[in-house]
C-alpha cells in the first residue's frame, strides 16, 4: 500500500516524539511491504517565525494532498507569557481543525496493567480502565462568534447547530456498537441552551438505536465520576470545551499525559496526535514519552488506512516496551525518548 502522510512536528518536544513515530512507521513499511511518503510541514510558533502565520497555506495544501496527518505539539513559552500576542501558535491548531473540518476528536483512555502504580489514583480504581471520549472539535465556544474584549468586559459565544451535534453523535454510537454499548452524554443542560439542544438531538438519535444505552450526566458530576469510578464509562460524548478539560483529567487515570493518543477525524481527512502539549521545559532533552505519538500512528494505520494487523503490531510493541521497563521517567523508567522509539521500532520489525 502506498500512502501520503503529512508530518507536522510543531515545537517543544513535538519533533522528538514525532521522530520516534516516524521510526515506527519505517519499521512497518519494511516489515509489511508498504510505502509511506512522509512530507514535513510547518505549524505553530515555528511557522509564525518562518512565515508570520501559525497555519500557512503551504501546510494546508500539504494536508489537503495527503491521506492522513501526523501531528506533534505546538505552544511556545514566548507566547504563553504574552496572552495579548496578536498571533499565537494555538491559532494554528484551531485554524487547522476548522479548515480541514476535523469535527470529532477521539481520545481512547486505557490503562496498562504494568502502569497501575504510575497513576496517583488507587490501583483498584484504575485497573482495567478502557473507555473512549468523543469530543466535538470544530465548534462550540472555541469558534463561536461574536467574541470580544475591551478593558472592562469580555465575552465568548457558545453556539452549536443540530447538524454539528448529529454528526458526532452518529460516530459516538458507532463506537459504542463495537464496544460495551453505552454512551454517556456529558453536558450542562441545567444551565446552558446549547447543552439542551445536545440532549434533544442525542435523545432523538438514540430512539432509533435501542441496542445502545444512552445516559446523560452533568459535566461537574462527570468530572467527579472520572476519578471516583472511571470503570463506569464506555463512550463519553461531549462538546468541545468540556471534552478538552475531561480528557486532560482522564489522562491522570493512565498515569501520564504521555500515554494518550488521539485521532481527529473529519469529513475527508484525519489527523493523529498525542493529547499532550509541547512541554517546552523538556524540549531537546530526549526525555519525553513518545508512546502517545507512537500509539497515534497506530490509530492512523487502523482508522485511515484499514491496516489492522500493522496497527496491532505497534500496540503490542508498546505493551512489550512497558512490560520490559523500556520506559521514560514519567512512567517510572529511565530510558530516553529515542531509546523507547528504537525499542518499539525494533519489536515491530522483528
Ligand atoms: C488540546 C489542546 C488544545 C485545545 C489547545 C492547545 C488549543 O489543549 O488539543 O486538547 O484546547 O483543544
Ligand atoms: Mg487540551
């Protein structure tokens, strides 16, 4: 199989973790006889420095002419210390989501037996956790207009259309069908009009899918439940901002933000990225955990290219790395980022 992959390393630890995922993809090529054409593009602060634009037209064109996108991380301290900055790296990520219509962010949360000690939560709570969050990604308060800010006042708009809610609901139910057949809609319907529309649309859709159990939960209560009893969940369906917050919270269950991969799927192309950020303090030190990015590459092989066996071979190699203590510091090991990448690639190739 021949596929074109746009590779957007971004900044901070982005390039290091992407390099390990690329190694793994090269091992897959060799082992299974595929050909991946990898082309790098600029996004985030590096793109601002080079072009003035955090998501330049060349990068958009590259994405549009590719079969999938592998993305590292963006965010740079020089902008974090200046919230007034006119252009920010994060705008590149949001522009990419909007322009490529990446409306569904899929974030699986799974615990590994050997890492149950790495979580700050009690072992009996995190044991065998396996759920997935479907976060709406291209609308809501992240994009709603009007928005504004003066010296005295600021406002944002949270807006959702029936169509936007429906398309991610369909995906959530498809996921639930292949899993434990339960969808938990997380909202704030006791306060927000948008949440009330979500409830209406999702409940209506659920009527034609009686094999799936639909449950609704307020976001404050869901935040608590995620920590007290994460085993309760199968598929969490939620809007953009709630999904952002809950998935960072959920990463604590697995022991490290460095373990969680994600896929952002759209009507045409999908993007794969670790859920962690650019972690500037660790940049260039070869100590970041590359597993979230490597697992994101595995998601790409399965979801975008239908290469299930290839994808599983990466997942298995990651399990072996954890089992054999080839781990970075965040999950209780002392291996470097590149040593973990070398190990996983070698296991895939063997
Ligand atoms: C994420 C990140 C982004 C978001 C930031 C960097 C804009 O936190 O992908 O979860 O809020 O969506
Ligand atoms: Mg986030």
